[in-house]
C-alpha cells in the first residue's frame, strides 16, 4: 500500500509538517512557491487553512478578502495528492522539529502601564516537543527598546506561572484555558488546540 497522511501540523516560518502513516515527516512547501501556480500558499494563514485527507491536502475558497497583485488570496484553490506533496516537500526529522513553534494567539494590549504603544501578549505551542511545550510570551516596547521575554512550560507545571490563565485571555485565546485544564495526555491537548486553531483561521 502507498503512503497516507496521518496528520498535518502548522509551524512558524511558512511551513506545514506532514506526518505520514509510516512515521516519516516532510516539510511543505519545501521550496519557494511565490512564482508558481501555488503562489497563494506563501501566505501563512491561507497555507494553514487546508483540509486534510489521508490521500492529500485541499485548499478551498474562503469567504474572506486578502488582495495581492489584483487577486484575492482567499479565493484561490488547489488540491495536491501524495505524489504531488512529495514533489513539493522536503524531508525533516523529529529532532529538527523539537523546538518548532506555532503562535496560537497574539494581541497588543497597549496602552498599558509598561508601554503606550507596544505591549504584546502571545501564546504558542511546540507541537513536536515532549517536555515544556506551552510557550507564554510578552513583548514590551518593541524594536531596540524591547523588553519582556517568554517561558516554556509543561502542562503539569503551568501553575508555577501564576498568571497563565490571564495571560491566555490577554493574548486572545481564552479558549485554551479549559483545554489545558482538561484531564488529557499531551498528545490529546495538542490535537485539540490545533483543531481549534485551524477552525479560527477561516472564522
């Protein structure tokens, strides 16, 4: 039997990680798509808004507007079967992905007491990390005056960061709080967060 897709995980830096049923991992796209018929997949929100099937990936038109060079990015569509995905992707190892990040939500709450223009709260996850995979970030000031930082925590250690629930609210993903509080394995937590994140892309 041929390969089939087990799951697809979005990461930063314009990439999807395709995990096949044989355990192999590939990064899609593996090369620049800007000057190809798949040009619209250079836009990360469109890239991530794909329908996943065992036999391939599909990008459907979405009732949203993002214009580029006279065309609506969200109106574009494509369907790639596994041979095409193999052609357009590149091999990647689990070790290379262990620190790969997906920013789930990010909101600028300025003005605040700390900064009048730039006070950004963010929440991300490291989908391929087995340990501290929940990332809470705060950026104050921005540019050369940047202050703040981030912390990566395992789910069982979230309460060591006393304000993590409020941090999720300020970042714009209060829906993550009950998901992280639920009695579940790390794999289940990540799958539920990724599902909710994917739904938000076309909302």
